[in-house]
């Protein structure tokens, strides 16, 4: 049976889908990943088929619109509107048509939030489709939508925060999507409220790739909405560290990790400067990861080591704490490693994950951009390294996450729903 996963986004968005794809292939499925072209080598390296989708997130992040999007902070309206501004109408239309091509000959489609074009293609092809999510977006009266403020209001407020989020997302793309449905897919346009009511009415499955120990399942979720555990892609066995990195990690005190994913431009340079100052103020050592700050081109002090990339599953168990932006994948890797996290969220779901880490007691309170100073970051790093109770909670949570097999559980659910 042939399965296509439409996984649009940066590597952090695509990597869990690749992990799931590997699990599906081991279970006997033929798997294709549809993603941005710059991820082709990454996908093929894991022996999965690849189909390119028009778009380049790295280039988009360097544009004025990309810089504004990275600065959207906790404002959900700016964040969602910013996604739309990253591509022209022509680029969006081409990416939709690319999705049709990517799904030709497939028997089922698994689609991510940003890869939701797969949902429409599955409708056209009359084949099964499943929704893959890395953030909790199911309507609930127990917890508000992750993009909404937590207010001392009742269940109706919490429920409506999901409706508002859905409409912000849908109205941003309603006109081009419905035009594409009519002209290319020969389908009827979706109603004003979009596809969401139909997902619930038809009992469509949602498969969540995170841990129930990090996000407990609300009691009012539909039974078709499943939390499987994280979908980890372990690359440690296929990676050899530079000898000077191994030497740096072997010295005491154990260093911390600092990395900010896809951050770029002026924001990345400022973060690098501030991080270096904070590490020095805290009298700590650090591994500074990522081309996001061109850190390897800097004249760094001896207590900071810079490297373009290293597998999180190899590096994180070797550091004392992780400092990062709160992306879903990096947060998951830090939690599994059993070390405290210091999160500096900038946009989207990052403030949510930063708050979850704090509520679970495995990291200090997240530091928002408007509050960020070198002194404040240095104090958070010091607390993460010296708070023994926090470190013990982080170890205990890491052990629980290690015991889960999210990929196996997700493969079981895909088999159940797709072959049904």
C-alpha cells in the first residue's frame, strides 16, 4: 500500500514525519514524503521517496515578511497572517498543484497542518486521509487553544478560542483554496467556515505526535483523536562528532546547549551576541549550535564551542541544560534527554511549549523577547543548572518519554484507519 505524507515547513516540521515514514516503511508500506525541495537529501538519506513542493523557507525567513513573522511573538493574528505573507499567490498556487503531483498513484494521504492541501487532494482522489499534528489543536472546553491567552473564564471561552483560531487560518487561504478546488480538483468550494466542522462531524482521526506526559489528554476530546508519544528520528548512530567537540564536552563543568532553529537575519545575530554574554555572566561553558547565527564565523571565547549541526539525540544527553526557542521538536528532544530547558519563545507555538516546560517544573519561566536581557538569561541558566529538584523532575520526565514508542503507536493507528 502506498502512502504519501504532505509535510510542509522547516526541517523541524518535517523530521517527525520522516520518523513516522520510516516506521510505516518497516511495517510494509511504500512511503513518499512531499516537502520543500531543500529537504530532498534529508528525506532520501532515510531511504524514503521524495516529492518536491515549491517554496524555500530559508529564503523566506530572510525577506522583510519573514523577519516580521519571526517577530510576531504571542500575537496569533500576526503569526497566522505572517504565514500567508511568506508566499505570493502564484507560489501558493504552484505549491498546491505540486501537492496533486506528489500524491499521484497513492492509496492514502497523511497531512500536516501546513500540508493540509493533502486533505483536499484525498477528497478528489476518494482515498483515506489522516491529520498529523505536533501541537494540540482539538476543540476543548477544558483548555484554551494554545494561541489564545489563558483567562479565568469558563468552558465556552476556551471552546471558542479554537473556533477563532480555525477561522483565522481558514479565512487567510479560503479564496485561493476554493479557486484551486474548483479549477484544478473539480470539487465544490468549501463553505464559509471551512473544513473544520466536517472533520468533527465525520469523526476524522487526528494523530498527535507528542507525549501524554507533556500534554495530558483532555477528557472531552473525541475518541478518534489520539496522542501517540513523540515521533523521534534518531541519527546518533550515523553521526561521528569532531574530535575537538568530544574533547570540549569531556571537560568540566558540563556545558549547556544553545540553539534557535530557523532564526535568521538581525534577530539571529542579536541572539548570538546576547547568548555569548549570558553564558559568560553565568560563568558557564556552552555549545552554540546552528548556522542561524553564523556562530562558527565568530571569534568566540574558549568557553564556547560553535558547530553548524549535531543530532539532538546525540548532543542533548551530554549537556547540563538546553537553551532554545521552544520549537516542538527541540522541546521534545530536550525533555527526552532529561535535562532542564530554558526557553526563549518568539512566535507561534513556542510560547505554549515554553509554558508547558515551566508548568511541568522542568525549566524556568520562559523569557519573552520584550523581557530578554543577557542578565535575565544568565539567571535562568544558573537556575536550570543548580536547581536540584528541577533536575530530578527533568530526569523523571525523560524516563517516561523514553518508555513510549510514539512511532509504533502511530503506525498502528494508520493501519487501523487507512485499511479500514
